[in-house]
C-alpha cells in the first residue's frame, strides 16, 4: 500500500479495476507479495491457474438476500448460471447481528488519519459537506467512545470467526454487490472479492452513497438508462486464485463482458 492515500489502516487494501477477470488476475499477480514500506503486508503468492476446472466448487448464497432488494433478476440469473457451469449452489446463513456497528472502527481510524486536515479546517474546503460525507464524519468521530472502539474490535473478531465457519462449508460466496451487510463484513474481515458484470438493468435515477440532499437532487433519466449490473464473488482468505477461476467461468457464461455503449 506504499504511496496510497490512507483512510483506515486496518481496512485499507489494494486491488485491480479492469474490464475483465483475466486482466484483473494479471494485475493482481503484479501487485501481490510483500511491500517493504507496508508493515502489514504479507509474503502471499497468487495461486491462479485458468486451466483448472471449476466443476464441484461449492458456492454459498443467502436465500433471503436473493429474494429482496438490492438483488435483481440479474443476481438470480447469476445463481442459476453457477449451476450451469458445474459449480454447486449451497444455502448458507449468518447471525442477524448489528454489522454496521463495526463502522465505529472505520470512522475512528479515518478521523485519526485525517486529523491534521480536520483540525486545520482544511476539511472545510471539501465540496461534499452533507451530514454523512467524510468531512462531517471526521468531525463527529472525535466524540466516539474508546470503550465503543474496543467493543467493536471484539465484535470484529466474532464476525471473523463466523466467516471462518461459513467458509468451512463452501469454497465461495455469491452475493448481490450492493448488499450492505456483506460489504461491511468483508471490509473488516479482509476476505477477497471479485465483482463482475453479469447483465444489465434499467435505472431512472442516478445512485449515490450519500444521504439525500434536497438542495442537490440526483439526476433522473427519462427514458430509463440501461447500465451494467454486477454480482460479487467472495473467497477464502488468500484464495484469490479460486475467485479468479470461478469468475472467469461465470464471465464467459454471462457473455456480456464485450458489450459497449454506442460510440465506445
């Protein structure tokens, strides 16, 4: 991570952003391994062989999540494709815990990383100042409790143990990409993920991670716009190779990777 901007020391991770799975694995191989400037790096090695079959890999999924928003027909079709390429879908479950409480760690570390920017009031110069934008999170996080931070760290360990239990049953997970629980969980446990295009959906309004701002409403589209929709695979710790093999098989079966908007 040497040279990258810090947000949260115990969560920050680097990964490739590419047009297809094979390119992602090529870039990941180049950036994998120890980093003398990053004491948290480990001498891991990417074990990826595109020639190895995916038949028989167990792919866990959460039945309830596939039936409700933000899952779409594209997500449900992706689960069917898992079976078509020879992998085995398997139902899994996790406890109904308050996973978003882990954000205490994220906000505390981020506020510490950007303390100078906050105390010097340079953070006031950032454009986005809505209640849940980073400038206000940096300010608010100075009032977090040290006790809550420690309790969140203890909870983080429980969540990591729970993920270890899940991955004792399956090789991979397939989840809707925008499912908040799993996005939060894997950010804090470090499990690798691969998001790839699986199809297309129509949207009538732009999406934002911020709370609605009445003074700056999101753009609306009429007629609705056809945009790519991705699904996310999650793998065991340090098992990006299996992620890549499964992702490549699914990408070929989805057959949407080559589509481009007119003029591109």
